[in-house]
């Protein structure tokens, strides 16, 4: 039996027990981080990381994650 691909776990290091992840977890910042620069830099970092997978076998998932609010 093949396990379904989990982009949160594989790409972002978020284990299944922490899913669905909240926005802070997705960005890899502390819960309730309120510094706009820290949040913006974290968002840019995570988006750049996800874009490295756009040409791979799960490219549709990269778009889904990048477009999720």
C-alpha cells in the first residue's frame, strides 16, 4: 500500500499530529508573532522554498499551498 504524499510533512517539516497547521506554523514563526517584518520575511522564505518543488512530480500541490489563504 502506497502512502499518500504529504507536502506539509515532506516540504515544510510539519508532522501529521500538527496538521492542519495554523498560519504561524506554516510560516515557521512563534505563535502570535506580531512583528510585520518577521512575518513578511518568513512568508517570503517559505514561498521560495515551495517554489523549488514546482517542476517536480507534485507541482500541482505547490500551487495549492502557495495559493491557500
